[in-house]
């Protein structure tokens, strides 16, 4: 019985999809919103490093980058936790890859479409609890059917994925099940995955026996790093929540004290007015306006 490694680690993900064109092609066609007749049929792997022009920015590296025979570029990246910084990095990588041909001397009219798939093993959009698949494109805000098709960014929230929600898209279901159901605890892959030739090939690339001790140590270090960074992100979120609660409590307390003070002023003003004290003196001692005193 085979023992598998998790396909979401940096090394395993690249081994499966960054070294096997047939698997990458199937993956792209399954997960991208491509029109019929526009499917990917052949790809060429490209350097995954997108170096920023700004010297203060760190190099940005995607997990897999390739282009097809139509010149379209595809960026695929696995992210273990969600932050706004990752969203910005995905946007940067997409834009950088899009303009790179011009930087190398090509004409603007020769620029080809670019697609980004960001696989997120976290909840990125909690305000959309029933949706795990998100496509972003430049569009006319007043006319949403007017879309610029040259750039598409797809964010997939793996924890939200349910096979039943996309049961009409067989390969999307199989590849997402591959990413979400296979890990170090798996001893027997689901029959539906084994029955597909391409997914079976991907499973064989995850077998523990296919990796050297050094590679497995590298994978362990990767998960240790993910655990540390996830803890930092979680702690930051909790601190933000705590600060928000503290600020809310302080504001509520201040508002309560202010309301209490105002109520006390009104009570004093009512007594003074009943005793026939002039309005100007009531105003002096309570701080109320003429109108507030007249309305008592």
C-alpha cells in the first residue's frame, strides 16, 4: 500500500505540475475559464522568477510558469495562508509577466493574454462563504459585460471546495480532490482518482518512496516554515481583533460617560428651571444651549 506526500508542499507541487507537461495541461484546462476551442494543447515551461525593477522589492517567484502555442502565459502558485500581501503579490506577478514582452522589445499589439491561478489553502473571502472559485478581470464598472480578456486572475479557496458544487466539471473535481484529500496520512487514494490515468500518474509522483531522504527533510522544513508563518499571521490577526475590541470598549465607555454626564446636566437644569432661575445662569452652570433649556 502506497504512502503519499502532500501535493501542496513547494517541492511536491513543482514535481507534479512543473515537470510534467501533460499534467500541467490537464490542470490548466480544468481550472481556468477557457472558452470551448481555446483549450491549452501544448506548453513550454518558463523561468518562474519574476524580478521586480524596484531594488527595494524582493524577487517574486511563482511555483509554475508556462506558455502555450498561442503565446498565452500561465502562472500557478500555491499559498498555504491568506494575507493581503499575497493578493498584492499575485497582482504584481500577473502584471509583471504581462508587460515583460514589451520590456524585451516586443510591440504592444503582440502582447498575449495571461492567466494566474492562485491556490489558497486558507479562507481568503469569508464574506462569500459558499463560493470557493473567484475570477477577477478588468471590466467596465458600469457595463460588466465589457471585459478586457487579456488578463484573468483566478483565486481558489481549497478549504471551501466541495465536489458536489462542481460535479459537472469532472477534471476540476478530480484535481481539487487530489490537492485537498491526499496527504501524509493517505494510504489508499480514492477510487475516483485512481480511475483517471493522469491523476494516477500524479499520485505516483507523490509516493514517499520516490523521494530521497534529503528531499523529505526539505519538505519537512517547508512545513515547519509554513507552521511558523501561519502562527505569526494568526497572532497578528488575533492582536488586531483584540485591539479592535479594546478600542470599541474604550469608545463605548467614553460614550456612556458622556451620555451619563449629559443626563445629569439635564436633571440639574430641570431643577434650576423649576426654581425660577434665569436661563442664562442655568446655561452657565450646566453648559446646555438655550434651545435645550427652553425644551425642558
